[in-house]
C-alpha cells in the first residue's frame, strides 16, 4: 500500500518542494522549480522511479514535527537499540537547489539504510553516477546532482546501491544534495547548521506579521506558511500545489497537474495574505501578473508557468503507474485553453483589496485592468467552463456571471475613486453591470427552491454560489442566498463535508467521482459566519481542523475518515482555512457594505 497522502510532510525552498514519508523517504521532488521535471517520483510509481531513503532498519516508533514556526522538518525514530533524529530542510537563502539531511544520534545506536535513487525525467532516466571521495555525482543530460557526506551508497556499474550504517549517541552526520545545470562548475557545500538556523529564522520572521488572534492561531500560521512556500521566491508566481496527478479518486482518471499559477487560485491566495496582514507582500504577485498577461487582453490565459510562460501542453506519462494505480499520470494542463469568465473578477477583487491595504496601482497594472475589463465587456455573454474547469459542454454558470458583475463593479468604483486610470468605457461598464445583474435575477435563480443555481439550465447548486455575499452581489440574509445555503446542505453535504457539485449530474463530462472539497467546506464555514449561525460555523470549522494531516497539512479533498485525495499540499485548502478563521473572528462579506 502506498503512503497515505495525508501522512506526507512538505518542505520547500520557495522555488520547489519535496514530499517526505514518515519512514524518511523523499518520494517527490522537482528541481529546480515547481514545474521542472521530477528527479524523485516514486509517489506516482515505484522505488525505481526515484526516491531518497533514510530509514531505520529495525522497527521504529516515529514522531515528526516542524521546528518552531517553520517548514524545517524534524523526525525522531525510536527503536529497541536507540533513537535518531533527522532534520530535513531546503534552504531558501542559498539561492540554489539544495536538500539537506542532518542525522543526529540521540541515544544508543541505530542502524539506518540509505538509498539514493536519483531518476530525472519523472523517473524515466537512470543517470551516470561516479564517486569522488565523499561525493557522488550523477549526470543525465542537462542535470547534475551532487550528493556529499559520509556513508554514501556504493556505486556499481554506474548505478547506486543501498547501503547501511550505524549512528551512535552524540554523532552528527550531514548529507547534502545539490542540483545544477550539468555544464556549470560544481558549487561548494553548504554550512548545514547555518542553513537550518536561517530557514527557521526566515519563516518565523515572516510569521511575525500575522494579525490573527483567536482560537485557531496555530492552524492559521501553518496554513500561511504553506502559502508562503507555494510562492516562487524569484518570480512571485503562486502555484496551486507542488505535485501532479495525485488522484481525486483512487483508481480513477481525475488526475491533474497543479504545479502552475492559476490566476484564480493565486488571486484568492493574495486575498488571504492581505487579510492576514501581509499588505506589503502583494507587489511581487502583481508584477508577475502584469508580465504574464501583458499584451492583447484576448490572449489572457487562466494559468501560466511559474516564470509567467504560457506553454504547458497536457500529456500523459505512460511509464508511471500512478499513485495507487490511478492512471493516467499527467503533466501540463489542458485547461489552459479553457474560457473561464470568472477569473478576471477574482483578480480584480484581490487587487482592490490590495489597494485598500495601501498598495496603489502602478501605471502598468492600472492600464492592464482597464484593458481587461473593456475586453470582458465585449465578451461576457459567452458560455464558459466555469470555476471548476468543466470539461463537458460550455454553460452559462451563475458564479461566472456573478464574477463578471463583480469585475465591472470593482472597476467602476476604482475609476470613480481615482484608484484606476480613466480610459475605459465607463458608461458601457455600468450598462453591463446592470445587464448581468438583471440576467442573474431572471435566469440564475431556480423556481423549485428559490436558490441560486449552478448554471441556467439546471436546478442543481454548486459550492461556488456560497461566495455570492463575498462578491458583493447580495447580502447574507438575501432569501435567495439563504435558500442556496439550504440547498448546499441538502445536496452537497457528505458526512458533514461539502462537495464542489454533484458529479452525478454529468455536468463535468468526466467519468468517476470525487470526495468533499476542503475549500468548499471552509466556504460553508464562512457562509454560516456571515448569516450569524456562529455555532454551526464553529462546529464545522473544528470538524475540518480535526481531520488535518498529522503535520496540519491538507490535500484538495477530504473525507470524514481523514483520508485525503488530490494534489498536496493544496493552496486552495489552506487559503480557505485562513479566510474561514478570519471570518469567524470578524465577518466581512462585501455584500454587507
């Protein structure tokens, strides 16, 4: 059986990230960036697809924690013969791609096995490996991996084989892996002690700005730290998750690559960061946005690479059997070509909140928003794929329409308040705003239950409708919204957790099923808070928090047993936790303004 997704730890250097099992195996790592190819890919296959194991040979009791307010991972293995502590860190300060593993003997003597199977190209390539003293060098095409330290696995016929060694009380052993372009000169080793200290200090100093005070402080801080480490330190792009193809259903085909920057996901992340007090941190993402979208507004994509590149064609990796035999394994994402009309509304909402927090627009960012809103005014009537990236027929999704209304409303207010430049057709924006509202009032409300509906041709609901007050479209006591929450409770609750929508309706054009969506459950927490149902909000919040992984991390989906599915850790889930905690403490639906 594979390691449960929820049991993985996540470490990162704000350029990429690794998943580490409780047994001490790094089973996923892309270098040097989130969207680079993986050199350890066993989470989607077998050990032959790459992993790095440091694990006791004897049966062990294992405990893990993050050091202080950081993503530095500390693992303690206790066996009958002794105990050993392993510290795993990917230091940001080096500006390189380093993975450091410090081994400390705590008591007695413990025998560890060391297995370093480096397999670039998502586990497809077996590099040439040579040993130079206490250094292993693996080269495959453009990639060179250098492993430094004692007790290195032996090299036979160019391949590395597992080795075993003992660690005694008081001993400290450092292992240091570095990725470089193979044509570059080898770089120097890192001071491991300094790197660990700097990583802890960097994360803790960043967390010092958090404004949240309340009963969920530890969970909020952990979630914000995940969002920090999903934000690329150099480009400012915020990825949806560091993994690809972790399945939404075991054995199913709903396996997608999330190692890219969705405008929607990153805009919602930006909202969470601003709400948490990071008002000065938005410039990097806004600059990334300008670089990514710059040009003809009609060319705007819904997602980009972390460097703002546009090319991410979807393909299948047939050599990988997938997590728990869940095929296909995909890289790239075909949704890049979809029409998702809601995206600009989310971007405009996030940028408006950034302005309100004291970040005035630049000439470029202001002009870009005006151009994008003008373009939306020309094309808003088209059906689209919606927030959930439906791969079935295009629809007139109510949430997408409400986001068009929000984009127009925010743009109009921005120009009227002097925060956005004049130059767009303000009269037309006002006309479109009223037309969209009238259309939703007429076609976006179901006759049967009086609730907002998923799209104009159904009485079904989906969880995105829970955001209507947040968009400013209605208040939380609007009878249509009250009916929507009731419909969500009736149709989408599974063991008290919230589905995105009912897949049985066939709307998404895909086979299979999925589990409750963590973000949507946090949205229902917010809805309860806005409606004054505070006891319901707290009960649901505490239910979800009680189902977190052992290290406080969340995948995309979650069931009542605590099983997690989908890519991990998921920005959507963690930003949802942050926003829900703040709304419980101080409800602020935009519709109440």
